[in-house]
């Protein structure tokens, strides 16, 4: 077989020079069509999602600046002050107010963490939001099989301290602790009464 492979170019050269007719090669077989599933225009790859989930909500919130929105003292949602470039093409934009993720509230750190962890097994990401007061919903499928290891890791993290709140919104407090640092004095703790502040 090796000898044939080495002499074949020589034979083709001779045939082209007019000493013998060129060999007839059969036409190439048609390429087999692979039945690929129809992919939606927008989807979330499970592997990439799991990388983000492992980094935690803090990583996500460092890229998406938000502020809380209230109506008559009642929490409405989180307003997106800006959106990452990767979100181009989906119907979420700066100014939208996120009210729920996969039908779960996201008002408190515990709410936010619960919504975060359920994404490890969810088949889609549903975001309920408002744009200029009008309710909307975005649904993006998550393609790929969930990883039991990632879900287990997130559950283990849940037993630790809750993640930092998405923004500086906190329940009203009467007193706060302020740490004062000085070059010539040791660190001191001072109680400050904010009860007169509205």
C-alpha cells in the first residue's frame, strides 16, 4: 500500500503528459447531513452559566450596577443602571427594573441567593421586569445538562454567610457602628445615632 501511495503522484504526472489517459475517479460521496437541533436565536450555554454561578453573585453585581426602586415605601425591584455589552440583542436595557428571576423575588440577599442557586438546575432563565412601568418578561432557554457537582457546591455555599446584598439598600436602622481610623490614634468604635435622619 505504501508503494502505491508513493507511485500514484508519478502515475498522475505521466498521465498528464499524454502517455496514458487520466484515471477516472468516482465522484466524492455526498457529505452526510448531521441533524443538529434547531438552536434558538438566544440561549445560555450550561457550561458557561456554571462558570458564572461558581463565581457568585458578587462577580455578577460587579459588572451590572443596580439601584433599588421603591413605590410608596414598598420595594418594586432593582433598576439596571447599565448593562454589559454581551447583553446586546436581548430585550433588557439600562433603566429596566428587574422584579423577579424565575418567578422568585429578589428583594433580600436570601431571595437573591435562592434565585441564583436555582439557575444551576433550571431549564430556562425567566426575568420579570418593568420598562417605564410596563411589565415585561424575558425567557431564555438554558441548553445542556445540569451538573450535580455545581448544584452541590452552591448548596454548600448556602450554609456559609449569605452573599452581600445587591446594593446598599438595607432595612432602616436606628444606630450604626462607625470605625474611625487615624494615624496617631488606635482604631476606635463610635456609636452614632441616626434616628433623627429621615
